[in-house]
C-alpha cells in the first residue's frame, strides 16, 4: 500500500527496515486501526505519523488503542509539537501526547534507536 501522506513518506526515509502499514487490528470494538510503521524485529512497538488530529474523536482513538492493547507501545512521529492538537483547543500536539503518556518526537529528531526499531 502507498503512503497516505507526504509526511509518512518523509518519515519512511528515516526508519531502517520498517514495514509500512503491515496489519490492521481492532480497537474499542468494532473499530479498526492500521499502524503506520512497525519494525519486524520489534512488532510490539508501533509508530504513528501525525501532522495534527482532525478532531477530538481522532485524538481519543489513540488513547483507546493504547488502553485496549496494553501489550503494544504506540509512539508518535510528528511534524510540529507546537501546533494545536486539534481544532478548537489550546493544547499543542506535544502537550497532548505527553499528557496522554505517549512517547513522541519530531521528524527531524527521530532517535537513532527508533530508526532501528528499538
């Protein structure tokens, strides 16, 4: 499957040996989620690439996924931590992700360990 955004394509250039959208899982039944990137050597860590959330419901989706699948770690690679998380709120992407317990980084600052799937 192709990339859903230019940002996903950009991030793919930084991640070594990752599979792009390798599978779909159910979350907060009966909805489904496809992680953006998963390294085959570490399938319990999933990477989601986000510019921002379009709605509050989209943002909450990731909290539900994490709660429904405690055996996985959902990490975010974002474009800009200082933009609003979604329309109508003052909280930024970085603040929202930190508040909700997610590990995150920007495209420019992806940790070397993450690039290798660790």
